[in-house]
C-alpha cells in the first residue's frame, strides 16, 4: 500500500520472446489488483502504524490514465504525501488483536492510449546547458531523503559528481558521464537484495579508492545517479512502475519470512527521471537496455518505459519518489517486524481487462494459519497453540465451531422434547376419547 516504497524490484533483465499486445495498438487496458494482509501471530495486541493504512494510487501521465475501481475496506480520506503522490487512507482498526489479521485491497484500471517514445533529436549537440534549467525546479535538486549529498556520509559522492562534470555545462553530456561512471563501477546483484540501499552503500568510498565494484539493483543505481545529478544542480527523482509478464509468477520471502511477496504476471522496476533541456523530463534506466549495450545513450533511448512498448510488453508508471527517504522507511519496517509477531503478505496481480480477476485471485496461494470469520476489519484465526488450549478443555475444534455445535445440540434437544410431548399428549387425548365408549358397554 503506502508500503509500496519497499516493494522488491525484481530483476527484469531478459525480455520474453512472446508478445503480449499488438505493438501498434494505440489503446491498452489492464487491471491491477493489490492486497496487503498483516497477521498478528502473537498473544498481545500490536499497534498498526499509519503507513500500513495508506495506499498510493497510480499517477496519470501524458500517455496513461488510471482509475481506482474498487477498494476494501472503505476510504477515510484522500491526501497528497511529501512526494506529491495521491494516497487513500483505509478505514481500518489501529490495533491488530492477538491471533488476528487485517486486510486491505485495491483494484485499478489502467489505460494507455499512446506509447511513449524517446526524443528523435536526442544528442549532446542539441542539449541545453545548466543555465537553461528553470529555476522553479530547484526543489528537485535538494539534498534530501535518500539523496542527501550534503550529509557527512555522501559528500564524497558530491565531490565525485563535480570531478566527473569538470568544466562541462552541457546537461546531457554531464548525465552521460555519470551513467558511464556508474556502469563501470557498479554491478547488478546476483540475488535480490532485502530492500533499497543508500547511494553511499551502493558504492562506498572505500571501494572507489580501491577500484572495487559496488553493487545495486535498478532503484539503487537510479538513486546513485539521482544523487550525482542533484549534486551539480540537475533536477532528478526516482520513478517506479510495473511490467506485465504473461505466465510469470514470483514468490519470495524476506526478513526471515516476515514479508512474503506473491506476484502474478507482474514485475516491478525503477529508474531515474532527469530534467534535460530542451526535452524536459526524460527516463534514465541503468538496468534495462543500457545493461546489455553499455552505451550511455541507451540508458535513455532504450529505457524500459520506451523499449517495452516497442516490443509489445505493457509497462505502467505507478509513482514517483521525490523527497521521502524510502530507504529509511524500509529499514524502520524491517527493524520493527523482524523480531515481532507480525507477518505481512503482499499480493499483486496484473492482467488484461478482458480476463477474470476473480479467477486469478483464487489462484493466489492461501495464507496459512488463517480461518476467515465474518467481522468488519479484524479477523481471528487459530494457530496450533490456540487449538491446544481448546484441547485442554476436552475439545478438538475451534471455539466458533464449539458454539455452533452446542447450538445445534440444544435446538435438536428442544425439538425432540417438543415432539415427545406432542406424541404423549396425543396418546392421552386418544385414551380420553375412548373412555366414554368403554364405560357405555353393557
């Protein structure tokens, strides 16, 4: 939900050979379903922090429009967060009872009415200079969040940015230098990382001094590029989106099983958005086309938001991270749940609008330890430990089942007594009816 800032952006390096949609098609419609289940598997209540109750809506762009078509439970309010993203707040309890869980879900309809394409005249010769960047974009160059280049931990990256820039004032030329440096000094991880990294963790100063390679996935490398750009006054921020992969299902556990991802037909990806005059905001993707060619210009020209549509793979822009510290949020969540009784299940489905969402929801793996009951927001479930408690009272079924069985027995007993009374009453009446006849005999 607002929890999306900690979504694992799974590796998307290989383009499938099959085509999902007609690449000439002008209109593509998809359904995105998201469900967040938070389970308290402990014996004491757990406070539900605010960010769990929030869900970030898809953004509208010049090529896509999105609609929220369903949400459960009801919505309390709409609001903008510090990243200028539109969010909803769910009407759910602020405390999860022992051995209970809460669920929130949203269903979105996404329509893409034209495929985004890279600029045709993109080259260094046509690029503007740093002086051509509008002054009202300065808030996209601040030292904030994961890109705090003025902090004592990242000043060496700021210095590296100015070293790479030199006397160059051409914005595209500077950005290409940054891309090339990251490509030569940071490698993609062989296994998914447990959450995003700060730029100074993607490539620590010690590794730069020794000539060793840093490591980071799509959003980590994008964050490093954003830090370099902001350091020299080039506006930049992080953008993320989802890609449809037919027949692909992805399941992964993190934080010792406390967070479980269950993705059907969807992969998440992240990239930088950088302002390069005169073209404006452009996607710069360090782990898509560029990863294969190592041509810095391909980080723009073959970015996923362009190349996916060229080969017929639907990709949808979900949101932006402009000011918030998504790394900090992720680590706070990890710290609070890794030794707690909380378990979180994140379900995502992305399918064409003409396919049945209900059928796909039924295909999601069942969440263990949960027995659904009919309450508004909080649901009780019974673990082995609770069943043992009931067994100690000479019962082998859960408490709700006990109550139902007791009610059935009582009802049957009453019905039996009533039936017995009616039968005996009838016999008594028949005997009284016969008595005068007997007495009248001679």
